[in-house]
């Protein structure tokens, strides 16, 4: 199957198991553009998410087994930040509660 990159309109030549819709450099360009558009607020948010991920990875922050809002027991909990100024103060909520809190679409 031949794929054409929608950004540069060139043919994408990769092994079949690694087919994507864009060239790697076109994707990188798109991501850089998006990060630049988000500005400092987006950088602040990404940093907070990385702090939480690292704290969980190194065991400084323990991820519970149940949602703090509805009490659902799940392994797919999201760390919801009320403010990104305090990156390690998160509420552990399930996907549906996180959507209700306004972080992600369901």
C-alpha cells in the first residue's frame, strides 16, 4: 500500500508494519508548531505531567487503586491537577470523572 504524506505530498516509504500517515520530519514539524502555539502555559502543563509521571515511576508518589471521586476500582487512573503551580498535588480520578472535571473528552 502506498501512502502519501498530506503535508509535503511525498510518498511514504516504510516497512508495512510501521506505516504512518505523515513523514517523521513532517510530524516533528507539526508537533513543534503545536508546542509553540501553546506557549508557556502548555510547557507548564507538560512539566507538571512529567513531574507526576517521574514521581510515580520512582515511588515518591503512590497511585491508588480507586477513583477519589466515584470510588471506582480501576488501574487506569488519571492524575487531575487543579492547578499546575503545584505539580505533585493531584487527585487520582477515573477516565469518566476526569472528563467531567474538564480535562479530557470522553
